[in-house]
């Protein structure tokens, strides 16, 4: 992956002795994991809302019928 950096930012980057490739990769990985956790949380909340719509007696009856 590649992207352009404004000249001013590039000049600032040169002033600091950091492995920018590693820093950027770490940032992207952390951001992707955070967004994935948020997505999974939203999906879990939607699932729980749907589960709350099912009356408990239906779940009990279904459980008994399986035995």
C-alpha cells in the first residue's frame, strides 16, 4: 500500500528518527481491531435485541421438545 504525504508532513517526519513504516502498520492494525470490536459489539447488541423479542415460554417449549 502506498499513499502521498504532504510536503510539510514529510519534512516533519524527517526531523524525527522513527521507523515510520512500523509505526503506521501498528496504527492501522490497532485501528482495524478497534473498528472490528465495535462492529462485533453492534452485531451482538442487535442479536440480543432480537432474542429479547422471543417470549421465554417459546424457548422453554423448544428446549423441552428437543429432549
